[in-house]
C-alpha cells in the first residue's frame, strides 16, 4: 500500500558528470550524487548537510529537473517525474522552487524588489487582480520581517546579503490549495 503522506520519494538517485573535456578519450566521471534514497513526508522539513562539493546543490537541481539524472527515480506525489517532458512537468514549477545561494546572482539589479517578487505570481497566474498581487507581495515581505515599503526599492540598495536572501525567499510562490488542505488535516490529527 502506498503511503499518501509521502510527498517526495527518492530512489537510487545518481548523477555523474563527465569532467574529461576531450571528445576523443574515455570519459572521466565525477560521482556528484551516488545512489541516494530518502523520503519526505507532507509538512516535513529535510536538511541536507555536507562539506563543499559533496553534491547538495546537484541534488536540488536533480529534484527540480534542472539537470538530467544518470539513474534513479524521483517520485513526487506518487509519480516519477524524471521521465516527464517539459510540457508535462510545468506544474512542478509552482510546487518546487529553489532559493539560490547567491541572491545577487538571482535578483536583477534593475528590477524593483516588488516586481521581482510579483513576477512568479504573474507567471503562474496565481492572482488575477493587481491589488491581489500587491497584497501577496506586501504580506510576504512582512512575513520575513521586511517592510512593505521595500517594494519600490532596488536590491542593490540593501547592503547586507541577508536582506537580499529574504527577498529571494519571498519570490517563492504559495503552495497549492491541495497542499494547504492536507497540511491543515495533518495539524488537526
Ligand atoms: N555541471 C557540472 N559539471 C561538472 N562537475 C560539476 C557540475 N556541477 C557540479 N559539479 C561537481 O559536482 C560536485 C558536487 O557539487 P555541488 O555544487 O553539488 O556541491 P555542494 O555540496 O552544493 O557544494 P557547496 O557546499 O560548496 O555549495 C563538485 O565536485 C562539483 O565540482
Ligand atoms: Mg551548493
């Protein structure tokens, strides 16, 4: 019987990079992620800890299908997402997002903070009215301890890396209603 509380189930996930630049000699494989297995239940938080170069970012990229896996399965809500084509896996972009390590590289210095946070909401058509988008952007800023007035500022105006990182956290889209409902159910159990 499948456990419906398992959100993400990873089996034998493997990524080898060929680090031999020459086309004519044998590939030289770097084992960035090797035969990884884990499960993530709804409402759970999972931390992956390891020294620099141990494969944490590669694992995240594999889960988001930003790079192809060498082997293994990633089952999201019971479906192996790795073989899905881009046209079939677009729905994942709403549910799975990455907060990049280097906020300066992921925030466009010419785009105001408010527009930067609103962009994924518009892209995924999560809100239709301008006021709804503005409200969501403002409430996300407040939720991470920033002021609503920041919507009109540019990211470069913020000297500390920490603040820019909070802006990146605000850019993630809200979880789907289905996910929220299952969380509420779990809390009331
Ligand atoms: N595109 C690539 N081509 C070749 N090798 C790569 C590629 N991406 C990552 N690697 C290598 O894979 C290994 C794992 O890298 P990764 O960035 O996943 O480590 P990390 O645990 O996130 O490190 P850090 O803590 O420094 O962020 C490293 O040896 C890295 O050099
Ligand atoms: Mg990393």
